[in-house]
C-alpha cells in the first residue's frame, strides 16, 4: 500500500497561520524561572528560542513580556536541539485570552509581519 498521498499532511499539521514575532518571555517551570524569546506565534502555539529547552510533554507557564503582559499555559510538542522548542498554548484566564487575541489581530493586520 502506497501512502505517499498522506505525506504532506503528516509533515504539516498546523492549521493556524503563524506570524513572525519577537518578544522576551519568562518560563515558570516548577520553582525555576527560565528565559527565552519567541520566534513565531499563532492562535494555538509558538516557537520559543531557548538555550536549554525542556523535553516533549513538559508543561509550564510562560509570561510574554508585552504590554500588557500575557500569561499562557504551554506544553512542549517538539524540540530542536540548540534552537528551542515548539509549544502549544492554552489561555485559562479571560483577560489573558483577550490580550493574546488582540496581539494576534495586531500581527495579522501589520504588513511587516508575514504568516510563516
């Protein structure tokens, strides 16, 4: 059985547009606070550049250093050694949901930011 027609679907599982976006962030993982920087962002995830990425499945809270600051619950989905980690995001608090959505709307409407 030939599964070549399924290949593009397996390689690209993203359904939300990603936007190039740089912002510092703090990672709260247990009692540790780590630092990182976003590379891109979407409604359901982001890529975080970090010198010491966590492992696949690790959960943590990240605080994006934007105005106002946005807190997101993250789960590591992929790790790129030496570069960082791709994470899914969930927003538990309604204020942070609004701030995160407002951030994405501003990125989508800014011609200097392009979907990846």
